[in-house]
């Protein structure tokens, strides 16, 4: 009976190996247990029994955990994808509070795709909030983006929105802070553009940064000369090159890019070009309050020319 039992155990082990399709590493591990030297007091039956107890459970445990982990990971990926799709749909609908309520529950997951979308919605909410509430939202979004940067440095949307929040945060903290952070704001924009070349919105943002620095009033330049050994510099020509590239890559993508082109051309005394883009901005089909304000500003400038 002992011999018969050994043969049965051996056959079961062989079947188990065939059923689970163990890889070579796992087979070597099982084989290692088969040849592991026993104490002199152990006979051959005891050695086989040791293998019978250890090997099948080890094999099934490894494959069971791997299979379960893969399934869980797949389910998580599908759930996250559905969550992000819903958030993007809400953004297109202008339901920023809906995005906030949806994604806030998942911010502790430390998923970069969730964090930057949540911060984007927070920024949009801050534009429509009271001064006190808007300030709280700006700091909340900024903190989320700091977390996202620590998780993943090479994500263009994180750098893009970090530059926007850093600019808004600096405005809240005063002119000196805004000037002090100007290099960091541009650094994040350029990093984002490096990660996603040709992005029209990023080109517009850098063009605006150049325009503001080139148009900096004397008192701000004086502060900048105190804060920096070499204050940030730019020119209207540099601003124009970014704005023109933005429009070239995505014509009529944004009412404010048309407005900024008109204003930059006007400062460069290119009146005909300025009127062309100011008219485009004034006739732009408004989709929101920002477009409406842009149209009014463009028309006001046209009336003054």
C-alpha cells in the first residue's frame, strides 16, 4: 500500500504540473524540493510526502494570486477609464461642480489623470466664485498639482495647469510674488510644450507671458531688478511668434488668442493686421462669458482706432 500510495502521489504531481502549465522557474523550484537532501532518519516515503504537501499548494497559490491580481487590476483600469470619460463629458458640458463632486472622492488614489482634471475643474469654479471662495479654490488646486508633480513629472497637462495655478496664486500674493514666480511660470509652460509640441493653448499661454513681460510698467521693472540679478525679459516680437504659431496650428481655437494677436499687432504699429484679428475676435461666436467679454474688449479697441 505504501508503494501504491507513492505512485499515486507521483502521478498526481505530474498531472498538476501539466494542468497549471508551470513556467520553467516554477518547475525548477519544485524540482529543487524533490532533490532537497533529507535527514538520514527520513525514508523515501517521507520525502515524497513532503513534496506532496508543499508543491501543489505553492503552485496553486502563486497562480491563484496572480490571476486575482490581474483581474482586480483590469477592473480598476476599466473603472478609472469610465470615471475619466464621465469627467471629460461633464467638462464639455460646463458642469465643473459636477466634476468636483465626482473626482474629489478619488483624489487620495494618487492618480495623476484624476488629479489634473480635478484641478482644472477647480480653476473653472474659481473664476465664478466670490473672492474669498475663489482664493481657497486656487490654493486647493495648486496643492493637488504639487501632489501630481511628485507622482509624475513628465505629464504635460500637470505642467500646463501648474503654470496657470501658479500665476493665479502669485497674483493673489502680490506683484512681488508674481514677478518672483515669473520664471517658474514660464518653466512649467515650456516643459508642457516640450511634452506636447504644437499645443495651441500652450503656445497662446507663452505668447501672453511674453506680452506681459514685454509690456511691464516701469515700477514692476524696478521691483524685478531688485528681486532678480537678471529680471525676466521678452519682446512683442517673441509674443507675436507664439500667438501666430498657436493660430496656425489651430485656427480660431480661442477668442482670446485672436484678441491678443490684434493687441500685439497694434503695439507693433501694424494697424491693418491688428484690425483684421480684432474684427475676428469681435465676431467670434461666444460659447461662454469669457468669449462674451473678449468680444466686448475687441469691439472697444476697434472703436478707439
